[in-house]
C-alpha cells in the first residue's frame, strides 16, 4: 500500500504542536510540590514510574500515599497489591484519610467511618484489589476492562505493589533470569500505560549493595538495569533510623526522562501514626541535617567512651604506682 502518513512538519505550526503535547501528555501533580518541581509539573500519562527501596524502606507507603493524593484530586485510582491484603491496605488508607493513627483506627470505628465518607464527597473512586504473585500485564488489562464495564468509571491511575512479583506474558521466560523477566514485565506495563493513557506507578527492590549507601545509582537496583532502561522515572527511597524517628524521608531521582532532575533529591516529612507523607514546611530539618547530626552524635558518644576508658586506665596506673611506693616504704 501507499504510505499516507508522512510524519510531522516541524516548522509548520510550532504553537499547535506544543499545545497538543500539553493537552495530551500534560503533567499531573503527584501531590508533593517538591517532587512536581523536579519533574516539571508531575507525572505524565502513558509513562511508568518506579520507586525503588530496600526491604521496609516504605515502597508500599509511597504507593498508598499516591493513591490518597490522586483520589483526593478527583481521579479514579486502582491499587493492585501482590503482597499485602486488601483489608490491611484499606486500614492504612483509613489512617491517612481520617487523620487517626493506625493504633487508634479500631478504637474510633464510627468516627473513622464518618470522616472517610465525608472525604468521599468530591473525591474520585479508589479500588483496592489483591492479586496473587505471578500475574502479568494481560491479567491487569482484563481486570481494568471488566472494572470499567461494571462500574462505568474510566481508570486514571494504576498503582502496582510491586513489579518484581509479576511475570511476563510469555510464560517461557524463567523466573530465575531476573534481567530478562524484569525487562519484559516493565516493557509490557509501559505498553499498558500507553494503551490506556494511565498514570502508572510501581515499586522495585534495591539489592544488598544499597544497604549501607546514602546515595543510589543504577547498579543498586535488584534484577539488573533492564527495568531502568524501560522506565520513564526511577526514584530511590532513602531513610535511616534517625530519620525515621524524626519523621523524614528522602527520595533520589535516579532517572527522569521528561526533566533534568537526575541526581537531585527531595526531602519529605512522614507521620508515623497516620502514615502520611507530605512536603516539608519552612524551617523543617532536612534529611541530610538529621543524618549528619546522627553521625556527630555517634562520634561524640564514641569519644566520650574513649575518654572514660582512658580515665579508668589512668586510675589503675595510679593505684599500681601507689602500691609500689607503699611497698618500698615498708621495706625501708
């Protein structure tokens, strides 16, 4: 057949071309001003963003906070969990939306119920779905289609907790070959995001080499670099014991396809009771200050221990000298 589409004439109408891009792929706010600034306004539909962190670093918490931010902005969100139960995720969301701490939710069921129902007015739809490990992009595609048919709602955002637990559509790929497996899974998820014009965020593990690190790069991603090559944004989650105690998280941009944010960092505050992650306010200590302060405290403690040890050693030496002196006097 004849080629009818000759592509885009670059010089013909720049304004119309840019307005089309702005309308079709305009950035959507993440709900955090600091992150939006690094991403030139937020995340784009049809792209895949990966939050990477070690075990217990808060990957699920970030995805759940994304769900709250976006549903409160009026968008329809589907949260797919391959690890945690629907009930546990929903209880965490109850704490985030109601403002009650996770320990207080069960003691104030009636008030939580009222607050959550009040927040639902003007908000979008939020569906929490548990799926077993090993699902693939086609399973998600079928679920989204069925959900939209039965509920009559178009899905805007898909959150997947998390990528490493999925399998490629081609079942012949060995699960042990994580490089190839993650490559196919991430490519298929990105195709799904483009096909349905979704805001898609998922998570991935950092490997053991990242445990003692305070800055992450590509070789810290578990499974290899294949998922980084496919993803549009890759964000590392950093925290320490001192930061957790004071309620701080730091995210590090390892890859940003639509902005110049690579290598930059954003500090966020974390409420350990309600599990909400929010922007820092003016005057709040940042993560690096806390980490530095923690190191200084450790050095002070070690130096004080050393000083005490030296004093004890000096006291023993003095006692021995005194004993020798008395012994000589007795002999004399």
